[in-house]
């Protein structure tokens, strides 16, 4: 049994996310090199390929009369897995983590609100007129993997309270991003598919209430809900979050019963000759299988799915997403194009996030409504507010939703937005690192 599953959600979340940023940055760099090389046509052709998974007359990756491209598969299907993982993390935090009570949640919520409102306002204020304004939500999100990756470079100087604060308000940012995607990036609704999806969500909800612990139950019906969302007009990634909220957080076997059961099972194992290499008897094999089954029942489906998904999300889904979406072609780029959406996204991420997170948090503390986290001060708050400007994953995702499909200028706007996201995220990360490296002292913090 995995002992890590019994760590507090926020601590385990920090430990599993801090290495993901370096992988994404490396993959994004490779994608940009390829996009400006002779291999660009092969790269574009790869992601334009249709993906077909057909059973008789039914095709899973088929919607609105067309098969999905490989790029659409990544952005609409694999990213649903990412958002399913995010949904599990959000549910954990709401139940037992930093968002489990109003007192714990208020400061990260306030910080996240500032970090969403001010960047959007800055974008709308400075963005070029017309279709470019559709990307106002791009600078809303903070990338947890990248921001915690930067903190990890500072080693033991970083107080746990700082990591918890950063992770908590980034999780709230994710909630905001999910709401925006669901509300503003859904197309015309198809009532028939929507009603069927609600029926299967109800099945999942009832299964969760009845404490059905089979992970296959939630995966199978989750895929059905995703397919129905794909064809209903609601963005399919939202299905991942909704399904995650139905997964039970309580194990079938509590720890006291589990411990007693394991002790009885261990006592029934023969003590003699156990050090010799030999084939187990049927009785011994049965006892060990019982222990394994009991261990599975002592872990909630939510924790088990969350633990199983981390390698898939961190090392397959997110690198594939970065490779498919972080490519920037510099062909035809000019100073005028950089001054448009690129500069707007850059300033909204770097300065919008900094001003929003710091100001809203500082005012909440200054007025006495909330208190500063332990071992943090205004200087540290300034540094972590800079790290909030690392947008990357969800920002790239929203940029694709905002500009893909716009006739004539969509690709150009998307290219500009990608450059603004990556340059702004890197700049915010470097500035945040140097500020915190100068401020944080091991002997004090």
C-alpha cells in the first residue's frame, strides 16, 4: 500500500507537482524549434491526422459529423483527463485541505480573485480592438507545476506556508478557469445529448452516494459523459471535473478495522521457513490476496484514482499538450504583431497577476479581515505574487479556445498569444525566483 496516500492533500500535491514544470518547459522548447525548422510541415501534418476508434457504427472520437484530429484528441479528450485530475484535487482540498473551511479558504480565495480580475481588466484595457478581445481570460490562470517548480529551486529556505498559499490560490484559479471554459467556451447546446449526460451524471452521483468503490465504474460512465458533452455543445473537458466530483472520498474500510483485519491475517501466516525462497501454498496465497484486497478498500476511490493518474497526467498528457500547443512560428512576425496580443498577454500575466494577488491579499490583511500566513510577510507576498504570473498550461488551453477557428486572423492571434504566455510566464518565474531568493533566509524562515 502506498503510504503517500495518507499524507495531507496539500503536502502530497506539492510533492507530486514540483517536477512537472521542467518537463513541460523542455517539451515546449522542442515544439518551438520544430515549428521554425524544415520539419514544420511534418509536425503540422501529424496533429492534423484523423483519429478513429470505431465499434460497428459507433465512433468514440466523432462529433458534429467529423472525426477528431490528433490535436483535437489532445485538447478535448486527453485534457479532460487533466481536468479530471484537477477536479479530484479540488474535491480533496474542499473536503480536507486548505479550502475545507471558510477560515482556511478565504485568503487564497481573495488572492485568486485579485489574480483573475485585474489581469482580465488589464487585457481588456490594452488589447487591440476586435477579435483579439476574445482572449481576455488567457491571463487568469496560474500554472501550479511551474510555480512550485520555481519554489523547489529555492530549497529549504521556502516555508511550507508559502507553498500552501501558492498552491491553494492556484487551485482556486483553476476553479475560475473551469467556470470560464464552461460558460464562455461552450457552443450551441444540443438538448438531447445534454439530457442524456445529466442522466449518466445522476448515475455517477448515486454510485458515489452508495460508496461504489470500483474505479472502472467511474471511468466507464465518465467516458460516456465525456462523449455526450462532446456532442452536446458543452466543452468536453468540463465533463472531467464534474465526474471527479462524484468519486467517493471515503474508503470502504476504515483504518481501525483495516489494522485489526491485517493483524489477524498476518497472525494466520506460518512463521516457520518464511525466510526460504519457496512457492507459496494456496492458503498463504489466499491470505496475501486478502491483505491486498483489504489494503485497496482502506484507500478511497478518490485518493486511489488521484494517485494512479499523476504519472499519466504529468508524464504523458501534459507533455503531449505542451508539444502540440506551445509551438510558435516566427515566420512573418513583426514588431507591430508583438505589440498587439503578445504584449497585452505579457503585461496582463506579469503585472496583472502581481498587482491583483498582492493588492487584494494586502488589503484583506491590512483591514484585519484576514491574517498573514505563518512565516510570511509583505516582501514574501510580493515574490509569490510574481510567481502567480506563470500561466502556461491553462493559459495556452484558453488561448486555443479563444482564437482557433477565427477566419483569416485566428492563427496569427493564437501565435501572438502563445508568445505572450511563454515569455510572460518565464519572465514572471525568473523575477519571482530572484526576489524570493534575496528575501528568504534559512535561519529565519
